[in-house]
C-alpha cells in the first residue's frame, strides 16, 4: 500500500502482512460497558475479556474512496490505526467497518466481512506519542444527503497504544492494528458516506478517511 507521511510529503510503501482489530479498548470501564450495551441492543454477545484482539484478513485494509458491501446492515467506526514499517511505527485514521447483521452471530465473522478503509496519509508515531491523549478522534455520516455527527472525543478515552501492544505483543513488520473506537451517537445505522478524522491540536494537523458505500443486493 502507498502512504504519504505528513508533513514531509515522503512516500511510504508498505506491504501489509497482518491486520488486527483491538476491540472493547476503552480506558474507562463505564464507557466500555456503554459500547457493549449499545451493541447488545443489536443482539451482539458480550466479549469474554477486554480488550479483545481480532485477527482479520490483511487484504481488507484499503485506501479506496468507495467500498461495496453486502446489504445495508453495516456501519463504520472511527479508529486510530498503528502501522509497523521499516522498523518504525506510523499512525493514521481509519474505519473498522463492521457488518452489524452478522455481528450477532459472531464478532470475528462480522469484522472479516467488510473492507477496512484508512487514510492515505500517516504521521510518525514518535511525533505524537508524547501528546497521544490530546489527539481528537471524530466521525460523521451522510444519510440521504444530510451530514450528522456520529462520534467525537479524544484518545484519552481509549487504552494507550503501549497498553495494547503490551497485551498483544509488538507489531511485526507490515502489521496494522486498529486501536479501538468511541461510543456513537444513536441511531447506529447505515450511511451513504462515512468520514473519520484524527486531529492533532498540538501540531495542528489532521488526517481524514472518507469513503462512500454501495449496498449490493442480497440474492437469498
């Protein structure tokens, strides 16, 4: 995959070898329970432990501006994403797009069913780790031509990357890890366009992952 490093404009080619989704990664136990409860309302079984790491196919990671999905039962989730390349860590923003209809049958299956869009730009992790908690994560959705705010908060609400990596293990070359999401403003529903943003108020820069969705017909 091809990325551009902000702010230098350096081109970065990464052969993605592994893709990991850190689920239930909130730092605040009450916030984690809120997310569990909102998904339980959709029939999703609670996790056996938190956080929980889901391995999915590496080919799901994409910088495409549009994705096709089976039916209209899936939704996006804004997340910071770590990528290991060339002996260094980079961070970008992406969407753990998940099939909610399938999630009730199994979270791992539901995550494997959808592409995982990410921004085509990255930051060097060592430039932001010192003020990681101040990074602002947000998302909005467009439904029937109207935008509405979907998620908003800082990464202080989620487990720090050092915590996640201590539990999962160091990321191997070419590995990418989605680092957890924030609670969404209801309703959790299909959207025509999803936009995730990671803003650095200290260095005054922003990463944006925006993609359109097409619901393919379900024949059975």
